[in-house]
């Protein structure tokens, strides 16, 4: 999992550098916002993957998997807001 997360973080870093580049070149606000959305999505994917892996293992070892799944859904929803 660690390599997968590092790859996702590298992608996010590249997207953020893209935002800086567009600002330096004084590109259109629409272009900058599109790049910001891409960066935000890349960071969001990192958070989703961390939650998935953590709760996957936690559910496998839980006495009450349903309760753990509900906790996962709650944390996943918080990540989206």
C-alpha cells in the first residue's frame, strides 16, 4: 500500500505544481480552477485509500463488522465534505 500512496501523493504534488505554473503564467481563472480541482481530487484519493486500507483490516478482525463498516462510512463522508 505504501508505494501506491506515494504514487498518488506524487500525482497530487504534480497537480499542485501545475497550479503554481498556471498562476505564474497568468493563465485564465478557468484553467487555474480546473487544475485546483485536479489537485484536490488527487489528495482526496490519498485519503480514500488510507481509509479503505485501515477499515478493510479493521473489518476483517472485528467482532461486529457492521458497526465498523458504519464507522468507515461516517469517516468517508467526512472526507468528502
